[in-house]
C-alpha cells in the first residue's frame, strides 16, 4: 500500500505528464494548422507557377504576357494599316494566336529589311510577314510551318502585256524590279541573271518603276498586283506567261534555335488548319472561295 506521500507524488507526476501531453497535442495541432496554411500558400504558388508556365511563359516570350510581332504593314490584304490600325490576314491570325498564349498582341511596324535584324536583336518574339525559308534566311532565324500561300507572277506595262517568256527580258539593258530583300527579288535574280535586277524598300515604289517605264517588269505576288491594279487601273498588268513564275509559301520566323516557340506555333497552326479557321480567315481577307491548302501538318 502506498503512503499518502507516495500517492501525492504519483498524482503530481501524473498531472505533469498530462500537462506535457496536452502541450504536445496543442503543438501538433498548431503545426497541423500551420502546415495546412503553408500548403495552401504553396498550392497558390503552384497554381501561379502553372499559370505562368502555360501560355506566354510556356513559350518563353521576351516579355511575359505580351506577344511582340515584327511586321511590315504595307501588303494589303495580308497586312496593312486601316484607319491607322493594323489589319489583314496576318493580323487576324495573330489576334487569334495571342489569347492562346494568354498574351496581349503588340505589333511593331518596320521596313521589310529591318525585320530579320530586329528579330536577331531580340526586339520582338516573331516576324509575321510571309517570309519564305530561303537557305540564307535559315542561317539567321528559325521558321515555322507555312501559314500563307503565294503565287508569284511577272507584271509589266500594258504595252508589254504580250511577253510570253522570261527569256524576252533576260538580257542586258532590261530592268526587273522587286521588293528589296524579298524572295521575289531572289527569284528575279535567278530568272533574269543577264538583266539588271533592282530592289526597292517599298512595294509601291517598285510598281511605280514599271508604271512609269523606268523598269521593264516586276516580280510580285499576284494578290499584291491585284491590289495595285485596283488603285491604279491600266498602269501594270500581268504578262502573258503560260503559268505563274512560282508558287511559294510564307512562314513565321522566330529567333534562331527557339524550338519551343516553333513547336508551339506549329501545333497551333495545325489545329487552326484542321478546324477550318485558317481557311476562313484567308478566304475572307483575300476574297477567294477556296483556301489553297498548306499541307502543314502532313
């Protein structure tokens, strides 16, 4: 049998143990609460990171939340200014693309020759001006799948409409013009090595050379010729060649080696082609009833 002193000692030890146990329970509860709050904050952080890792951050835009695009807004109906605002096929595509990146669209309007250097200088995320991936350009930038088809033709003054062969202009003393730095200029140099090939920084300036008799012909996209003829009837006409000079396809350009952005844009283009959005925008902008097709996803 325990003495009263032993009983009091046991009781005291029991009380101390209970207090200690209660303290541990409270501490665990407090830790649990703190852990839950921390977990909530981490979840919030993870959600934020997930949000940032999707969309614009996922493709590494130079300014998160903003898709900055270099363009030359002088090629109606593909890209141009209407009441001071960008408009046309490319612009409509980009307006659909930017939200898929959770980004706003910012367009930088530069001269054609400044676009690739601007992209190399990290002034924008991509160039949208229908560039064809020539070997020289592929050394400087990376390209996506095609997003726009082009039919290249030879245009002349009405008095020379009967020209039916490129050989008629491929001789010394003849002058063929094109947009400076474009694939049109490259094709002109290829087709007319004996003639003088001259590039102009503005498309209308090149047309004017032919319209005023200072050049014999211009190599140009057929839709641009149609636009010029609408504003300047009977000044420049398509030569009587049996077929177009060439059919080319324009692509988006991105900084050299940016495979992440290329893959994203390719996936988006494939999806938009498959769901008919590309065709719808193209037919509306170019006023045609059939989209030529890109075979971008085959």
